[in-house]
């Protein structure tokens, strides 16, 4: 009997999780980067699928994240030495998203617990992984990286950006800047109550270069010599054209 009660106790959270499940939708799952691309807004929306009436108590909360391809990089700290700014310390970041946006239905600390944030890597600092740092205060390097990318529009945190209607439908808009990295962008949605994750779902957005942008990218990576010569020729022609126009205007 005690064994049966123990099993029911363990299964209770799983049953509650199945009672509310999230369904994901995207306004479009492909973003094409052209020479005139100035950014794009992605509408992420969804609904809560239930087999039982809406539970009473703590309100339903939603967290949406969009994460770009990760990359390995080095973050440097500059200090003034003998009147010259030089790199004095550096931290190797094992994995940092090229783009990361978090949108929530309320203040992040009230929507999800620190333990759940750590488990699912939801907040921006948790999405960046850096191990083995030997410098003092390695967190300062992560904060500097976040600050720089936030200023460029690559990292964002929009608390209250998710609109929930009738505790069932929800939506949010994620701004993708012009300086996007090509690749697959992972979209995640979390349903929470009492700051605990009840259900989650993932989707993807494909970002790719097309047209002239694709041709230039392929040329720069596959034929770097020809790309360099072409860039040099364009610079020479542009400079000659500008000087010719200036001379004609002065003589006119």
C-alpha cells in the first residue's frame, strides 16, 4: 500500500503537466536576408491544450525564447598600461548564441524559478556557457558580452511582452535585427505555474541569405582571392568616380 501511494505521489506532477500542454505557431518559419534586409518581426503565438478545466490558484505564465546559432569566442578586458590601452585578461566562452531574445508574460523572477532557469537555460546569462575560466570575476566578462550584444540588438529581454488572452491564447513579437547570422534559430515556449515549468515545445526558424547577398557570401568563403580583387576594384572605381564628379562640379 505504501508503495502504491509513493508511485501516485511521483506521478502526480506528471499528470498535472499533461493537463496543460502548449501548441506553437509562427508567423513565418523562414527569413531571407537580401541586400535590402533591414530586420524582421516574428510573431510567435500559440494556445494551451487542456483536458480539464483551467486550474484554480496561481495564474498561467508563458516564456518565449528565440536563440540563434551558437559560437565560440574570446572576451577581452582592456586596461591602460603606460598610457596605452592593451588587452590584459581574456575569457574563452565555449558557447554563446549569436542572437538571443526572451519574452515573458510578467517579470522573469515571478514567472520562473532560478532552479528552472538553470535547468532549461532560459535567461540570457544561462544561455551563455563558459567553463574553465581562470581569471578573477569571470562573470564580469559574461556581463560585458551581454551588454555589448544588447546594445547591438542581438540580445533582449522583454518582460511583459507575452500577451495572454482567456488563459488560453498567447502571442508575442520578436524583433530580428539586420545583422543576423545565417542558420537555424531555435524557438522555445514554456508554460509555467507557481514558477514551475508545466509544458514546453520547440520550433525552428531558418535564416538564409538569398540573391546577391548569397552570391557575395559564397564568393568570400569559396573564392576569397577573387572576392578581395573584386572589392579592391570596386573601391578604386568608386574613388575615381567620386573624384571625377567633384572635379566636374568645381569646373562647372
